[in-house]
């Protein structure tokens, strides 16, 4: 739902005429209903109910909305400028109420107009409008009753955005089209376009959900060539090349256990949220692209330093890095080629199959070997479907984690995993620190195993050399060791 401060002020203005006495009361902020993040994997003895205060919407639509609301809530208490504006607006509103009660209609109108103008310029974060939806619905309902309106509201199509496919100097665009459509660069671009088949549905779905231009489907061509394993020299990761601090700020989990910059779904949502935020901030898609490459704070510093309002001015004044200067022409070239494949000689393309998988929610740590066995697949396939996983298992401390398993195997997986007693079993190894006077035969006897097995599990050991005190070796104890 799209709601601006201007619309908010108009509706509040109408509400003023309908129910002025409401000023004496207090508006209650609605409490968001709790949602339980329930695991698909149940355990009679262990239960992990996780309650999160989030909006109740269809599950596939909540993630970016929750992020928008939570980010707005988090930043609101420290926004002193907006808090001051709200207090000023309240003071003006009270003056309007007093004037109305004393029969001074013109004075009341003047103060209320000032109230609306101050509220409109308060800089309220869009995510906070979520808490006003019920109030606005009530205003609209009362208006329709008063005016005896029984027709539904007209359907307004969302504004369609598009990115201009030309620069002030198109010679650089033409140069990049020439580069990307010949020689080895063409081979790399062709491979990227073919790999895009895996992610196309995911990306387009999110672009539509955030109502941002579909041309951005091809942004990963210049970021990563649609290679999810790419790590830049600066540490950016995944097809969208997201930096760690940026990813965490956009709600991605990045730690020892998991790096969601490699999760195509979550990374795409994060990238779309960032692009949307940049557009709200900059109101120009070429600047948005430059900001995506440079970072919004770096770009804003460059603009302020050079007193420039667009990329051409910053380039002429040598205010931005060369990489950022060329970023928009590169993007336009990539989109132009992708939309005219045959024209630029991209024939016989073999697009990768779209990603397909089932998801299983779990609050438990599951060894990927166990997961693979229960899904009747391999560990390699599980890792391929879950590229964000860094460890041997599902992430610790991540309630409601969605493990991806081969498409069509969810029922079998749940049936099999219900029979597993230990979801994260020991690998059977023990680390042993060599003490003074110890040797392989003595250590083998201690752990009820054989020297041959120890040498097998420690290929770096040499039978010709003595063990060093403090040296660490791994030992797989024999069965009788645990008796």
C-alpha cells in the first residue's frame, strides 16, 4: 500500500471536520498480533515457540514489509528532527481545537492548515504508516457514510517506473555494447545471461513487489555475471555483490553459520529494498545506480563536495571514482544487449533451469548429512540448494530457518527425519593433544583403536618422525572405548 504524508494530511483534514471532539481523546497505537514461527520438524519433548511482533499478511509478502516497519521503528526514537516536528504539529492542532471550540472558525482553519503543513514536512518514515492504517480506514469509512457513498474505490494501478536507457554522452554506452558483444567479454556475458535463468523468476517477483523497474533484472550482469560464488576484492558477496555491513543493515544474517548474501531469495529482497530506499532518497534512477555502486553516503558526499546534482556534473568535476562514472553506461549496455540478444549475436542460448525446491522450517540444528539422508539425496545437493550455509549443519540460533531440499521430497523428508533421534551426531573423532612420553601405539591403546587407523585419519603424520609434545592429532575411538 502506498501512503504519502500529503495523503495523510488530507485525510486528517477531513477527519477534523467530521469528529473535532476527538482532540480531547488519545489515539491508541494498534498492537501488532504475534506470529509464531513454527517449525515443520516437531519434537514431543522439545518445543521452541518463537513469537515475533510482525504484521499478519500472506507469508510470501511479509519479509520486505516487516523489514520496512522494523527499520522505521528502530530509527524513530533517535530522529530528534521528526520528534520536534510532531510536537510542533500537535501544538498547532491544539490551537485549532481551542479556536473551533470558541467559535473562531477562520482562526481554527488557519491553525489547522499550519498543522497539516507541519505534519507533512515532519519526515515521517514510510514504515511507520503501518500503525496508521486502521485510523485512516476509519476516516474513509466515516466519509463514505456521511456522503452516502456505496461504490467501491476505483482501482489505481501502481506507478510504473523505468530507467532511462540513454546518457548525456551515449558514446560510452556504445563502447560498452561493442565490448560486451565481442571476444572473451561476449563469452562471459553470454554465460551470465544463461545463468540468469536460475534467478529470473525470483528477481522479477521482487522487482514487482517493490514496484521498481524491471530493467534491474540485469543489474547482476555487471555486478557478478550472475555468479553466486563471486567475492569481490572489497568483500562483496553473491549475485548482488552485497557488503557485509550493508547486508546486516538490510536484515540478512551474516555470521559463522550462514551468509544470506548467497541466498538468492533473501539477497534479492535485500537488494530490491536497498534500491527502493535509494530511489526514495535520490529520486533519479541513474543516481540510484551510482549509489548502489558507490554507497549512498559516498555518493552524497561527492554531490555535496562538487555541488553537483547528476552524474555528468560529478564526472566533469572529477568528484566520483572512475568505476562509478562508468557504472550507468555499463548497466545500460547490459540491458540493451539483454533486450536485443539476436541483434548483438547472442544465439543458441541455453538458459539455466529456474531454481526449484521444497522448504522445511526448523528450529533445530541439523547435520547436512542427516538432512541429505532424509531427503534421499546427497550432501552436495543440499549445499547446492543452500549456498548460504557456511557450516556442516543448519545455523545455530536461527529459529524458523528454512532448509531447502529437492523439489517434491518434503513429505518423505518429514517422515524420515521424525525417526532420527540425534539430528546433529558426533562425527566420531576426538582431538588429542600429545603429552610428554606419548607415542602412536600408546595413544591407540588409550582410545581402543589401532595405529593404522590413526595414521589413516592423520595423513600428515610420518611413521619415521616422533610426535611433538603439544601436537594435535585426531583419533576415532574404537567401539569398546565408550563401554
